[in-house]
């Protein structure tokens, strides 16, 4: 390598290190400096209600309830964004992992919801891949949870997990019989704090699929969704085969 190229590479690495430090500072500000005032708002509003709530009319008590609920929601969002940001700075080496174990752990974590919904879930025998086991387990868990959750009232979820492969990638599909997704929302739902359903009927922040997308980026993969007549959905994601690992 020439001296000029080495100098340019060193400069780029220095700029990347600077950007990483700046990013970590930003995350600290969001997670710490914004959380403290929110906790104060919530704490003092609770103190006021506890001490003087009996003197307030129903409308005023409702206003304080909205303050507390809003503060709680923002706190949850901040924590979710903080967890999301950690994926950018995670340095744990990838290792060989068994996707069957990841799915089994995901299903165990979701066992109560699976029982409640009387869901039927089938799964191919899946391969061993290179990656971060905790992240891959989260990925499967969130996609399966979505399939269990976004269902019409009284509908029993039917979910299948399958995979194929080519020379470069593992390709996984999770298919369900749920409410489906409008064509105009199939890209929006993978962005931070974006949702494709009503928050009143289906509570949530709109962070889960953003986490999934970020995890797949770390594994040199991607994700897409297809739906037929807005009924049922198939999430397809790829993970690169040739990833550096221990």
C-alpha cells in the first residue's frame, strides 16, 4: 500500500472515530438529559394529584392523567431509541449459531401469547448461520409476535417459517394469515417510530421493525414484506453467509 493511500485511510478512520464519538455523545444527551426533565414532570404531577386530587374536578384530574400518560409514553420512546442506538455501537463478534434454537427460544418467550391466540405455527428445519445469537432471536421473536398480534378479532393465527438459500445469502420467510399491510405502507413500517396500523386497536411504538432492519443491516442483509389483497403478510429477510466471525 502506498504512503498516500495509507495516509488517506488513516484520515478516514480518524473521521469515523470522531463521528462515532459524536454519535455516542448524542445518544447520552437523548437518554440522560431529556429523561431527567421528563421524570420531574411525571413525579411532580403525581405529587400534585396525590395531595390535591380530591379538590379537582373530573376534567382537571383527566388533564393530569394525560400529562402522566404522555410523559410515560415519551420515556418509553427514549428508552427504545437508546436501545436502537446501541445496535450501531455493538462490537460483539459474530459466531456460529443454530437458527432452530433461536426460533425455539422466541416461541418460548411468546408461549403465553401463542396459547391465548390458539395459534398454529410450523417451521422448517433451519440452518446454522453466522451472526449475533441474541439479535437473531429478537428478530425471529418480533416477526412472529407481529404475526400473532396483527390479526382480525377472533381469527386464529396460522404462521409458517421457511428458508431457502443461494451462494451468498440465507433467505427466510415468515408468512401469516393476519390483517395484511396496505401497499403504500410496505416501506414505511421499517422506519423508526412509523406504524401501519391504528395505535388504538394495536398498541405499540413503531420501533420493532426498525430494530429488525438495523439487525439485518449488521448482518449484511435486508427485509421486505408482501401482502395479497391486504390479507395476510409474508416477511422475507436475507442474511449474508460469508460474515466475519470468531
